[in-house]
C-alpha cells in the first residue's frame, strides 16, 4: 500500500522532472573543475614569441572562455530549471489536494452518484498525501 501512495504522489510531483541525474556533488565537482580551467586560461599570456614567430593567442583564449562559460551555464541552468519545475509541481500538488478536500459530500448516506464521486475524489486526494 505504501508503494501505491508514493507512486501516485510522485507521478504528480515529478511530472516533467529529470530524476536520473548525478548527485549534486558531481555537478559541483564539474562546475568547480570548469572554473579552475577558466582561471588557468585567464592566466595565459595573450601573445608569446616562439623563436622568430609571435603567436597571438587572444582569440583562442576568448573562444575557450566562451566554451567554458557555456558549459557552466548549461550545468547551472539544468539544476535551476529542474529544481524550479519540481517546486512548481509541489505547489500545484498542494493546491490540488487543498482544493480537493474542501468540498465534502453533504449526504452521509451517499444516496446519489454525485456524492459517491465526490467522496471518491476526496479519498483519492487523501491517499495521494499519505
């Protein structure tokens, strides 16, 4: 019975959420590694002499910084969007349950079909919460 309750609730809360992703520690390590690369690139000389040839590495440095920034944005955007979507789903779930248990059947005998459907709906919301 516990599994059914969790499944019913998780289907609503995890709608549109990517649940199979690495732990936050993996994201943190990867983002930290990218920032370290960015720092090392920032410390590179914009130009250098190799024998009689002067090499201007400014365009390469700028391109590498842009690529690293894009990957940092990609990781952080994924975390932000996934977390935001999950929070919105939780808020929607709470609102649906709150609204769903406000209206109770008036007839305790459940003599008409409408009251039976209403009771079933309320019981479904209560099941989803437990």
